[in-house]
C-alpha cells in the first residue's frame, strides 16, 4: 500500500467528512470517494459510516492508528535525510496571532534565515484557539501562543510572560481614574464605564474577560476586535477602557503615548508548541532558537 491513500484517509478522519477533506486536499468529492472505496476494498472492511453522523468503525480507528504511525515515520525519514543533505525538507508552517506576528516574526524570520539559509517560513495568523486546533490537526508545525492546559500530544517550551494592563483613555469620563489606586479600586470605579474587548477566542480577550468576571463586572462593551492596533486607537479616541497584554502598548508606542497603563497583576506564559514527533527537524530547532533569542528581553 502507498502512503497517499493513508494521507487521504487521515484527512477524511480529521475533517469527519468526504466533502470537507476533499476541499482541503483540492480534490473533487467524487475522486476522494473513489479513493476511499478502493481503500476499503483493498483492506476488506468498512472504515467509516456517513449516517446518521460520520464516525469511524473499529476497523477505521485501527487503520487510522497505523496511518498516523506510518506517516510520522515517513516525515521523520524525510526530515532526517534533508538535514543530512543540509536542505530543509519543506516550508516550516508556523502559527501566531496577528499582533504578536507583527511584533515578533520579522526578527524571528531574519534569525532563522541566518541559521538555515534555505528555510521558508509560512506564517499563519489567527486566534489562539484556532492555531492550537490547526496544530493538533497537523496543519501547522509549530505555534506561538498560550496553552491553557497540558496536552500530551504536544511539546511545550515557555518563551516569556505577558502581563495584562488596563489601558485608560486621556478623556472624560476616564481621566479621573488614577493608577495609584491599584487595580482592584480602579476596576471597581470602572464597572459602569464602557470597555473595548478582544474576542474570547484569543488570549487577550479570554484573560480580559476572566479579570472582569473575577471583579463581578459585566462590561458595557463598546466594541470587540481581534486587532490590538484598532483597539488601542479606539481607546485613544475615548471609546472605552481596554484590557490587553503589556506587549501591545509597548509595541504601538505612538498610540500608547497618550494613554495611561495600569498593571493588573495577571500574567501568563507565551509558549512555543509543536507536535511530538519521532524526529525534530533542524528547521524547527532553528525556529525555536530564533524565538528564544527574539523574546529574551520581553519578560520573566
């Protein structure tokens, strides 16, 4: 048996449908269905049922396990011989949120290029939750973000810590808020004021919502956005208070110059994560080294 049918079957199992897998593989649904029928005929069993809802049969579960092991071994072999030939086996697919990408990836990419001259980085920018899902599905090789739980399938290396801050506009009715009061008193005074929020699919929105919930604040939300630059500009113009990582206003200095920042005492780790593999490529090791170097001064 060739590896290609295994790749196709793994995609069908991951997307839990022929149509979804076909779109991801750039195949017609009829072509992929024919491949699956031929695979079932070769193995002499039914691998999955489509109705009433998609599910793998016990034989399908067993075959998926074999597929994952064979494909992992194939990947390890290709990466090993590519490293022996001093050539990247292919592009390194990495994921990071849009704002962190703008802040970190230019420097990381330059460091990677110096260490592995032929390396191509393919950077996907999305929310933290979406990136972790893509990593677990095998669509990405590595992700920079926050892992909210221990995941046995992933390797995890802490890079630095970010601290959440309350960003206060320079205009009424926000200007009386004094950082000297401390975060608890400030948030108590701010409970009836409008807030600008990031979506809870991402790190800033999730921690921001948790902070407000801990203070029994149901925010009067003026706007929700995934863009830190947009949120900071709306905050600067007086639309509302904004809770975000200290990294954001540090980077967007021109926007932050008119704003007041109050640390909230809540920190979390930004990690580099990748799937546990039989072999870790030199490209991924170079990316890890570049990330460590680029984030070395960003926090404890």
